[in-house]
C-alpha cells in the first residue's frame, strides 16, 4: 500500500502518509523485502501496533514493514511451566491471555499494554514492576543485511525502555520462560492491572501512553504536575488531567500540536525544576 495515512495506524490518531506499508507473509518474504529495499536505497522502519509513536503531519519518507502476519504461537511444556515461542507481530495482550488460559505466569502484569510482542521487546515494555525482558530468554532477529540471527537474552541485556534491538533490526519472534501459576491468581492479577489502568489512565481518549521516561526512579508525571501543566492544552492536544504523563488527543489534534506540547512541557520542567525530561514515545518524521 502506498501513501498510507498514519493516523489510521497509530493509537494517537495523528500523522500524515507513510511512503509504503508492507506486510510480509513469512520470514523468507520479509528477508526478500529488506534486501529489495536495501538495493533500491529506500529507508525503512518496523511498525508494530503504533502505540508508542507520533508521526508528523507531513508523514514520513520511510517504507514501513509490519509483521502482523508473522504471528505464530507455540508452547513447549517444561517441568516448571513452558517455553512460549511467539511471533513478533502477535498482540501482547492476546499472548498474555493465552498464557493465563494455560496457567502460565510471568507476563500478567503487562496485561493491557496495547502493543505487539515485537514492539514490546524493542521497547522493553513494562508495568507494575514487571518487564518483558524478565521472562524473555531469546529472540530471532532479522538484521539490516537480511540475515536471521538467533540470540539468547538475559534481563541484563535490557534497560529502562531500552533493548539490544537496533532500529534497523526486526524482532521476528521471542522465546519466553513461563512458570506454572494458579489460574485464579493470574485472573486476579490481570483484573487488578485492568482496574488500575481504567482508574489512572485516560483510556477514553487516543494517546501514546506515557510520553516521558521517569527520572532517577521518579515517574515523569510528577514533574509535569509540579510544573503546573495538568490540563495544559495546545489545539486539541492536552496534558491529561487524569495522568499528567499522558498527552491525549481531544478530537482533532495535529501532530504539530502534540510536538509543541512536548516542547512546552520539557521547557517548563527544565526552567521550574531543573530536570531535563526525555521522551519515551518516538517522534517520526519531525527532523529532530
Ligand atoms: C494507553 C496506552 C498505555 C500504555 N501503557 C504502557 C505501559 O504500561 N508500559 C509500557 O512499557 N508501554 C506502554 N505503552 C506504550 C506502548 O504500548 C509500548 O511501548 C509497546 O511496547 C509498543 O509496541 P507497538 O507494537 O505498538 O510498537 P510501535 O509503537 O509500533 O513501535 C515502537 C518501536 O518499536 C519498534 N518495533 C515495533 N515492532 C517491531 C518489531 N517487530 N521488530 C523491531 N522493532 C519493532 C518500532 O520501529 C518503534 O521503534 C502504552 C501505550 C498506550 C497507548
């Protein structure tokens, strides 16, 4: 597909066209696409569920590769539980539900993070004290030279919202070591997570989740709050009054409104509190 409006593919519901959006059918197809794009000198990126990115109103020059068709899920039983092998295009939420159905724990606190497994691994997604890297034991990656590599991973290979996966690499699949856990307990944990999110997050408006990374163990919402920016608005982009690390799209926000609001927050927090906030969301097509 050519000139695809990114507002349709991102949870923030903003963004102009991407040059090309392609859906490889399998590993061989993905490899062939990457080699073709390399040969023709077209830059490319990987798009998951688009829940951590804000794309410029002018769109992006890159081709986007989305591996939702590569969503195989397979469990191998072990003495303590199972090893799950899951495709990078699989929905993280659905994967966690499938684990819970089998009485397998280790990822339940990440329930309701709206991304894909590949996006979650790349971002080292986490919530309620659990990170995706805690149970991850390996990944299959496609390098920017079109080579498939099997890599063993340990939690130490990942940082706060950071992983060993580079922007030019694709997480084709991940392997997770999961533990036998009481199904009722898993249901209760997942329900707790959902209730907390419903209470604290502005789930009724489009957003990209937390905009800024925490600083020295302090959540970023605290700095935004202290800088007096709760409810601050530029156009239809607004600092949520429910959770001040969320920027919500109140209706017809433009990507430039959101970018301006991010800039305003960083300036105010630096001026008033002396703290330099860093984005957790990725801004695509803004030229710095
Ligand atoms: C309401 C809401 C709540 C959220 N809550 C949380 C939370 O609690 N914790 C948290 O950590 N995040 C949270 N997020 C942010 C987001 O869901 C996560 O960062 C998620 O892991 C992103 O996955 P994605 O598939 O949407 O990736 P995208 O947004 O599509 O992409 C994000 C990055 O991952 C890369 N990427 C995507 N797929 C692949 C792949 N297969 N291989 C290689 N790179 C890839 C992209 O190129 C990009 O660099 C929230 C977002 C929303 C909207």
